[in-house]
């Protein structure tokens, strides 16, 4: 599936659901090759592989974190 062509709201909800479940493999399915993340004043994260590693660290550091849309 071309995730970047999906309807935005269902795609965002799927992403949040995967974060809430700590499903990094599922998150990885949604990340584009040119993934880019910039959080406040932290260094930017570039690239899909680096993004997946970052989400693995996030899921390990915050296993019970929940986003309520």
C-alpha cells in the first residue's frame, strides 16, 4: 500500500495505534525512505533506518506511554 497516498486521518490513527502498542515493526511499515524527524531543539533525525532505531529506543524508554487522539 502507498501509505503516503492514504487518507490522512486513518493513517495518523494507525500510526498512533502502533505507537501506543509499542509496535515498532508496524511503525516501520509506515515510514518513508526519506523519513525526517525534528523535535524541538534536538538534532534532526534523517533516514528510515535511523528512524526505526529511534522508535525502538522510544518504545523501550516509554513502554507505557499512550497518545489519546
